C-alpha cells in the first residue's frame, strides 16, 4: 500500500516536468493535508520482512535399537515443531538427502517430502504452527565390542534425545550432547541427553571387556644354589584394552630380585599379599621376574613350594647337581637330561596356583626296569544246579616298572569263560597247562603303570550233597597278594563252608564297594586271606524257604448300572521279606470275575472249595512291589434297593488297606446305608489312576484298614426314569429351490449338524423327488432308503459323530406341474428327524409372470425381488459342484424372481413347512379378467331377472344363472387369484343400472304425492 502512495506522489511531483515536456495544459490540485501525508509515507521505508519464512523449534528424538548379531539397526521417531511466518511459499529443510524415511505426517495427516539442494524438505504457503512426525531407520556399524550409530536429525533449535539400547553395563557416548544420563531397566539401557542444534549426532556403545588381561604362558627356569633355588619366570600376558591393568605376579614370601616389562625395568607394587606391576596397551606383553625360593629339607626329600599365578601353560626347567629324579605335584611326566655332571629336569603342570617340586637321587636303569606289582583277588562264588559259578575281580597294582602281560594260576578242573576289563585294556587271553594246574596269560593293549581292575569268569561242575574244594586263583609274578571269598545264597542253592582253611571269617562290609556293588544275590559268608589262597571246602545245600510277608493296598471303583454292579480293582502288593509265588484273592459274595492281569502270572483260577476265592500262581517268587489289576461284577435283582457293595480281600496280607470310589452309570440316586469300618474321604484324596478310570462324577469315596469285623459298604439306590435328550441338532438349515417352467424344481440343502451318537440323519423328501448328490463333511456319501412297515421311504444319510458343526449337503429334484397361463407354485421343504434351530429358504421363480403374495407357514422376508443371472448363479453355486465332486452342469436362468422365507424351529409341528405362490401370464391374466367379468355378468343378469320378476326365464334357471356366475367368480378370484377390481367395477355399474329405473319411479311417486298434497 505504501508503494502505491509513493508512486502516486511521484506522479504528482513530476507533473510540471511532464507538462513542460508535453506542452499540454492542465494542473492537479490536492489538499495540503493529503500532500503532507503522501510525502511522509513516501519518505518512510517499507515494513521489513522476516529474514526467513520459517523457524524450527524443539525436536523430540526417540531411538530404539534392535540388535541381531552381528548387526544392529535403529528405528528413529522425531516430533518436530515448525513455525511458518507468512502466507507465502516456504521450503523447510528437514533431513539430509539419502535418509530412508518411512512415514511423514503434519498434524497427523500424511505428507510428502521433496528433494532439495539442502536435502529432504517440506513445502507450504500457509503461515501457522505445525507439528511434524518423522519415522525412519538407520543401521549401526560394528566396532570393537560395540556399535556406532550416526543419526541424521532436523536442525532444530534444541533436540531432546531418548534412546533404548539392548544390553546392560554398557559404555555409552553421545556426540555432541550435554546432560547425558543412563538407566538400566530389564535387559535395556535407557539413555537421555540434550543435543545442540545440528544436522545429526552419533551414539556409540560397547560392552566392557570382562577380561582386562590374561596370562597365556609361563616359563620358569630355576637352578639350585645352596639352600635356595634361583628362578627366572617369564610370563606372556595379553591385554584386551588400552587401559592400564595391574597384574598380580608372585606372593610376598619370595625374594624378588628384578622385574621387567617388555625388556624395560617396571614398577613394583605391593597388592595385598602379592607383588604386582602395571601393564598398559592392547596386545601381548612379556613380563620377566627374577626371584628366589628356599629349599625345604626338614621332612623327606628336598623340595620347593611355589605359589604362582594360574596360567594355562606352565613349564618348569630345574637344573640340579648330579643325577636326580624330579616329581611335581600336581604335574605331568617329568623328563630329565644329564649334562656336564648335572641334571636338567623339565615338567609341565596343570592350571594351578600351587606347585611342589621334589627331587631325589636317580635310580639305576637296571633297577628301574624291574617289575614290582601287587595283586588283590576277590572271589565271588555261587551255586546253581550242577554248576559252581565263580567270578574273580582282580585289582593289579604296578608299583614299579610297567608291563603288558599278566599271569594267573587256575585250577586244572575249571573252565574259564571270559576275561574282561571295564577300561577295555584286555587285548587277548590264553589258557595253557602248567604242571597240575593251568596258566592264564592275559595280554594287554598297552604298557600299564599304576592300577588295573579286571574280571575273570569261570565255572566247574558241582555234585549235589557232597563237599567241594573251592577253585581259587593265584597271581604269578607279584610281590604280595591278598584276597577275599564271598559265598552267595540263591533261591535254589546256598554254599556252606565245611573247611575254612587259613582264611578268616569277616563281615560282608569288608568287601570294597567296587566288589559289593556287583553282587546281586544274598551274601551268606565272607572270608579274607593273605599271601597264598587257602584250601577251602564248601557244601551246597537247599536254603530254608521263608514264607513271604507282604502288605496290600486295594483301590476299587464301584460302577452302579441298571442291572449290574461292576468293580475295577487295583491291588498293589509290597513284599516286605521273602518271596511270594502264590496268592489268593477273595471276591464278594455273588461276584463273577471278568478279567485279571499281573506281572509274571503263570495262571489264575477259581478255587474248587470256594467259588469266591481266586488262586494266583506266579512264574517266580515275587519280591518288592508289583500290581494286580482285575475287574468283577455282580448281577443285581430287579427290585433290589439296598445293595451290598463290599470289595475284595487279599488273604495272607499283614496289613490290608484300601480306598473305594462309587459312581453311577444310570439315572440312580445313591446314598450309603451302611459304612461299617469305613471312613469318608474327599475325592481329591483318591489316587489319580483310580479317578482317571471314569469320566463320570465320583459320588462317594471311602477308605479303610482291615479290622475285625471286616469293613462293609451297603448302598441304597433310588432309580429314576431316564428322559431322552437330543442326540443331534441342526444349527442351521439353508434351502435354495429353483423352479423351471417345465415343472422341475431343484433344491440344494445345507445342514450344519452337531452329532453326539446318532447314526443316521433321516429326511422325508417331497413326493416324486430324486436325490442327485449327498455330501457329509465334504465327503461324498451314498444314502439309503428306510424300509419297514412304518417307513414311507425316508432317506437315510450316515453322519459322523462330531460335536463341532459339520455340513451335510443334499441336492434333489422334484417333479411338479408345469407353469401354464394361470396357476399356483407349491413347494414343500424336506423334513429331517433332527431338531432344526434356524431355517432359511430361497425360492427362485421364472421371470415374466405376474406373482401374487406368497402363502406360507414361514415368515416371508423377501417377495417378488428381481435377481440377475450372476446373483442366481452365485446363490445356486452348489448345483454346479459340491465339495470335490464332478459338476452337475445345471443351466441357471438369465434372470428370475426371488422369494425368501425364514423361521426358527420350523418343521416341528404337524404341518410341514410349505410355500404357495399364485401366478399368471399376460394371456392368463386377460382370460381371468374376462372370466371374472363374464361371471359378474351372469350374476347380475340372474339378479335382474329375479328382481324384475321376468317370466322370460324360469325362476329356477334365473337362480342357477346367478349361482353359476358367483361360483365362477369365486373360483377365479380365490383359486386363480384373479384381480377382483374389474368385477367390482362391473358390479357397481350393473347395480347402478339396475337401481336407476327403481330410483326414477320412486322419485316420480314422491313428486306425485307432493303435488297431490299441494292441490288438496
């Protein structure tokens, strides 16, 4: 506006000049006030514009990092405040070019960014305050033990950062940033910081190394000097970071003489009880320590004790004067070399913090090669019929030297069956004659030192009733041998000592565990001997039979049916001593055994003396725990109300206890009438295996411990009549019927059925129906026709038992009268024998007919609605194929008329579900109207003759004419649903025509009477 005023002022000022130049007459005059105002406005400058048309306010940046080793990516969400100052186009730079933005919104509405020289930008020409939300992803680059994430952001005035990093105990850095804080929650580190105005920032994080430094190898070189050993220890140390690490080296008890790190003198620190030094810089460093340790000679051979850092690979080289042997504890094999009158011993030790080195004078080589060994022989002897079985566990100890062959002396009359070792050291063995005995040579697969445990199995014939010498083995070539003999007792035979010889009787606890754990039979006698094996004599005998003692736990489930009381019992036997090879079970009075099973059962039978007793015989003597499962039943009387429900008993049991559960399999009310020696319990106190035997509820539960008198349970039963319930139901029934002009109606049916235990779905089809296809749960099914005196050809469809709904599809065709000029389409639904909850019926009739309102005992939901070819084809798609069956190829009309019906619980009354729809063609409509008019004419002609009392026709003929017309009119309107409107109009006209003469005569008479009255 100011520019306009200024231009106008210039125009006024320049008028004289222009006028002089143009030499045109005229002048302009304005008031002084206006001139002054224009001059001030021209001299004052324009309002200054803002240097930029936008401003970026605060930005909230949320960074969520998801780590998938070895990569990490971040999802970044930015909320940015933007201020636009003027209503003109502004280009607002947002992010650097190349940022993968996935979502941008302004005030919650999506917008697009444009690529500009400054990067990605947003454009607008409307001033105001805006809130922009950005979402984009950035990948982090891996670094040493961590990641670096460069985050591009809008160059806002201030940036508030919130980041979630995976992991805990992280070293986090944000550059540039101020006021950074970290907080650990769960397995995530939450970082907050304030970032100055910038186009981006960097987040770095790493996991601090748990190992600051690690010793990898150590070499200790020592030399005996007087009463001490001078050592030089060289350590290889690896540092995992650039930080300075303090290393603990040697205990303060040693005499430290020098310490170097990487060839340079290093500082020595005292850290608690150890000397330490400082090492800096990532990588491998060399630390050398010189020190002395005293030699201990007070108790035994000379030795040195060293407390050292735990290093995976530790090697010791010790130089000793003369010929010496070195041993290390703990340690591996030591090797020695003789050099210049001295011995250099080398040994590697395992990962340990304490080493003891002991040395002694070297043994001559001739003595070193001599074998010195001891042997311990543990004989385990048992007897079977005709055979004496022996097993010897030999513990061979090589005290000096080494060997790969062992020798045992075996009696001549035994047969060695097997020689084996758990360590697999036995390569082969051989038995040869050696005078009056046999020599068993055992070859090993390696030279052994130390101990070897192996077994020798052998046997010898045994004469029953006579004493026998025990065949004991002797080790050859050993310095000392000792042994033990264990005589075992089995169920058939036991060995009793006759002559113990030079052995000593001891308890079986003297047997070492590696021998005692291998013995399964009962140990009857145990002997110990030293040096040569003694001459022992034993005699086999039959052990005295000990009657088995056992307890019994009986758990019974009583199932009360209509005519039977069935019991399923589980008898758990616990044999406390001895063995049990026979057992007797006592059933309740009148019970019949159904089945019985038990482990190692040879047979079971009903006792000849008592039909309640079941005798069990086992194939072996049963020990420990075992279970007997059986079931039995008792037939109930027809009018038996109080039932004896006693359970079985176990004869011979020291303690018998049990639990009883009662269930009803029929509609019976059960109450206890007698519970002698029984205690009621809760159902949850019953054993799980008893409850899982039934799906019916447990009505009563008891427990008992056998006492005198015996426990007794009696039940009072009140029986009730069972009410039949629906075994199956149809949740929904959908019918679609297509009528053709030729009189064929095709119906598709889909039932959604839920079935508990019904075998067939019975359907009564309309008369003259033909079944085309049946599918049950998507599978084709062949239906059957019911036959019998009371059957009328119902269709039987076999259905599956499934509580979830499954479809039953049926297609059938029904013959009906063809469609003429006038008539009624009548249809009836098939009637299933299962309750139908929801019924829907769609009828499709030919187009081009005049249909009247439908009559049905179902609710009409749609009437005379035109449908297209596509709608009809979609609705009748089942006609062209059901499930995977071959298509039936039924031609669907191009168009049609749709009627729809619906009802809940249809087809349940005496009247079947039906629909009746009158129709007429155009010609039929005209004919019907003509017939109705003709009938109306007959009615009124007959009435006219009757009213006028004409004698042209007989009186009866007049009545017959009117009655015939009325009958024809009723048939046309009632049966063929012809419109009654024309007949009514004709009747009105005829009535008016008939009444007109009478009205005229009545009017003339009225006028004549009035005229007569006036004249009189």
